[in-house]
């Protein structure tokens, strides 16, 4: 779909006259023909683009930008006023409810309860808040679509003319940054109000602490990638079911409250922590230092994540303790004793002796590993997190991480980044960290949704969670890790074993709407995300589309197109996908500073040519119309053949097997690793896998023994014909034994190396049956010939 058509079909009716006039701007780029078009020459040369044309176009562009910017500001201010009005109404209703206390109306004094809020009052408040939520959603989509329109028209301008407007207009966009509005403050406020109304003035109470009170905790976590276009919509949907987790309700929300930074350690010679986490070996560890908020934070959490295989009966665990920032270097160097760290905690007596001993043991183990394994700061991850959870209730916790950035912390390559300190001090939480050189920073293009459940065995997650995670808004990713992605991308010359998702980063994850799901305005149908049609390829006139990629893709499939990717610019492509997997860790960035064109939609050049030909008429128009019809018919014909031709269909894997909430399809394509690199594919290896291979070998051994026994019997108790048959059965038994031994050794070797090989035997059983059949037939033929049955006949 072309962007002009997409704009017309996706715009919000109430905002109709406030969108960018994309078609008018596109027509403004066309100068008059030098000579009138004719049937023989339907495309004569146009007059060259002049300075007057440039001034006229820039003036029109400025008017469009001013209109969009003004409307966005007005609408944003209107939402702020509506939220304040709703907040007053909600507080009034809740205060009346609190004044009544636990009492109920009685027949003796009904007048005392005349002002008690009714269920209808709460329903009206809920409808009003739902309407505001829909307004926030619509404004976010309006902003995204207009921003894309400006990027597209500037790119079209720079292609058609010799004037480069993009750098100049980027400054104008910064002066009127309608697309830079952050809706997190709206979301936090709406979440609080909606939770009050949804619970009828009785919200869940509990401890909202995210770190201090939790030392060791086990969770079942699945992770999903979210495209920047869907971030605000996803937050608005979740807040209707879970409130935003605010650690300090009395404090006004600030951007830095959601910032989380972590520094991961590794050995630069062996990369043992990276390799262990990538291969998911039993007991693989990740050691990191984490802090919340700005770089001035004094509380540093020293954490160790330990992976446990399922067959051990244990769950992967994250354990941590808090350390003051001024003591981090001394602790890592071994100059600070573990006892001194917890001396104050022991004096205060806020924790039991058993808890303190466990923390001391954890600190000793981490300090010992850092020193003996020569672990050093390798990668920093930064992101802003929005968490959704009932306070004090960890059964369902959902977090959405945005603006994920990975930064190098090492002192390799002759550069002193962190020096002798445990972290570099030239950056804080100032995303997108434009002061860093491109080789030091990796900005992830998506957000990461983490769904963490603590459910009893056999218990299903909430239905709304299953619907959410199977919707078009998210894309599940198996075994994903911030640490793994950052290390593999920031150290390309040192890391040769890559995660399987890395070659797929140039594939966009947006998908069409698969079922009715989205933000609904009260009394109206769902307002679906505009991302349902954003699946087409860019680009524009030059037709530099990429061919469909082949290879292993567990994220998306379909048409692909490219854009530049270096430094602050990222490749973005579009494909369709319907696959759902599990995940492991990661995050996203919405739009980097000075973002490049947003590569969306098909080329519009072909439509322009068709319109010109239609105005001229004649055979030129008929030929172009016939060509387009043939292309369309050919596409339908190929699709029909693919549908009708018989082909194997993969069976759907169960939801419990994939670890994905709600289950879903799993699709995989093959990708080739870059030269000199290898792609690691996650393979589950349990003790029963070895036993299964051994049982298969023993079954073949049993067959070989039986066949060998038959051969021995024929050899010892038969005649000349039986002797020949015995040789045939002996050959089959020996070949089966040697074949089964070779297959068994090959399987064991690949299982130990955790390779994703084809372990099923395609040829062995067939060859065994054919060999037995040949031996039996030869025995029968020799016996018949000896008895002279053919001559008697």
C-alpha cells in the first residue's frame, strides 16, 4: 500500500482537517512539462526545479508543519485538562465513599446515605476515563502518521530535485517537535484513576518496592518485542487490567524514575559468561551491577543470574544484594571484606541472621568469581521501564522497556572508556547518548515486553494476558538477552558465536491485525492500531526493494526493504508474521536523535505514471492498465498454485512446550551467518535425550542379534541353500550393527555439542527392511530352484 493511500485509510475522522496534506505536497513537487504530453510521448521532460519552486514548496511545508504542531499542542492540552477534571470527579466520589466507611443504608436513616456513590456513578467515570484513554491513543497515532508523512515527503523531494532539504528541515522539526511528546505522564495518571474506578475505590494495597525487599525470587518470564508505533497503545491496553507500579505515589512522576542501568561483566579472553548464557548451559551465570534512576544513585545492586536446566527440577534464579557506590571498586578488587558490607545491616537487626548469612555467602561467591575469573565491565544496558503490577501481588507482573541502548564499558582497543573505575562517567541517562562514537553504542529498535507470572502448577494465566501476547502488537522472541545482544553487536571482531536473532534484525516485526483487539472508545467499535497495514515495502520511486530474504527467521516473514543503518540510524523493514515464541531479555528505542527516513510503504511512482497515462488516454493507458492487470493476475495464480499443491504442514507446538503464553505458531527460516561467524540455535538437552539415543541404539542391536541368530541357525542346521541364506542374513546383521553404531556415535557427539541437527533417521529403517526383504527373497528363490518347482510347472 502506498503511503498516500495508507494516510487516507488510517486517519481519524475527527482529526481529518489537521493531518499533513501529503497529496498536495506531492503534487507541488511536479513542475510543468516542457511540452504537452502526447500518445507517442506520454512523459515529456519537466521544467527544471528552480529556486522559486523551492521557496514555494518550503513555504507549503512550513504551513503543514505549523498546522500539525499547533493541533498536537492543542489536543495535548485538552487531554491534560480532561485528566484534571476526571481526577477531581474520581477523588470526590472516592472521598464520599470513604466518609461512609463500612456502613450500609438502612431503612431507619435513608437520608444519611443519599450521597453514597452508586454503581452507575462508577460506570460513568469508567466510560469517561476510557474515552480519555482513546484520545491519548488517537493522538499518539496521529503524531506517528504525520511524522512519517513529513519524512516521506522530504525524501521524495530530495530524490526529485537537486536540493537537499532533509538537514534543513530536521532543524525545523526540532523547533516544533510535535513527535517528541512523551505520554508516560498521561499513562501514570490515567492508570491511577482507572484503577481507583475499576476497583470501586478500593485499590489493592501492598509494598511496591522493586528491589530492596526482594533478594531471591523465581519467575516464569516470557518476552516479546514491540514496535515503537505500538508502544503507547500497548501501555493503554495494559493499564485497563493492571495499574502502573509506582514506587513513590506521593512524588510527581519524572522521566528519570523509570530509568534502569546495568553493567555486565565478562572475561575478555574467554568470554565464558557470554558463551554460557548464549548456550544456556547448566549453571551458566551472568554477573551485573544495576542502579535505578540517574548516575547519582548511591544504591548499587550486585546481581547474579544463574541458569538452571528444567530437568534439574530447579528454576533459574536471580540473587542480589545492595552495595554503596563508593564501595564498588573496593569490593571488586577484593579490598573490601564481605563482613564489613553487612556490618551495619547486622547492627540494625532489620533482617534475620539467616538472611544476612545468605547475603554474605552470595557476596563472597561473586567477589571470588570476579577476582579469580578476571571479570571486567563489558557492556552497559540502559532503558526506561514501565511496570504494571498490583502492589504486593507478584502473580502477574508486566514490564515494558523502551529506549534500550547498549554501551561499551571496556578499555580494549587502546581506548580508556571507564579507566580504573567500575563504570564510565561520561554518560548518564541522557538517551540517545549522541556524545558517544558509533562503535561504542548500539540502539535497539524495539521495546521489550516482559510478562512475568507466578502461577501454581497447572494454573492458566489470565485470559486477557493470553489475548494480549497473541495479538498483532507484540512479537515473541525465544532466548533473548540484553547482555547477549549487546556483547555480540559491540564486539564484532571478538565474538564469533552469534545469537540466532542477530541476522534477523533488519526485518520489521509489524503484523496485520489477527483478531479484534485494540483500544475501544465507549459505545464504538475497537480503534485498531494503524500498524495493521504497515507491512509494505519502501521505497518510493527508485524501486530499490530487496528481494524476499531466505533463511531462518523466527520473528517475521514477507516482503523486505532496506534503509541505512549506522550510528544513530537503524535499518527498518516491513514483513508480515504470525509466529509466537518465548523470550529471555531485551528492550527498545523509539526514535534515535536525527532519525532517518521512516521506510514504509511501496513506491508511488507507478501510480503517478498511470495517472498521467489516464489523462492522455489512448493505447499508452490501455497498455499500462493491461500490464498492471497481468501482474495482479499472475500474483493470484502463483498464490493459488501454492495453496493447491500438496506440501507437508508442520504440527503446532503446544503452549507449554514453547513457553509462550497462549501458544501459537512457530515458524523458522534459515539465515546464513556472516563470514567467520557461527549462529547458535537454542537446543534443549536433558538427560533423557542421551537415554533416548541409547535406547534407539539398543533396539537396533536387538534386531541385529535376532537376525544374527537366524543366520547362525541356518548355518548350523541347514543345507547348501541355507548356507547361502545364512550369508545374506549375516551381512544384513553386520551392516545394521555398524550403521546403528555410527548413527549412535554421531548423535551423541552432536547432542554434547548442543547442535540443532536432524536427529531422526530417514534411511536406516528403510534400508534394514529392504535388506531383510532381499535375504528372504533370495532364500525363497534358491529353495524353489533347488526343488525344481519351475520345471515341474
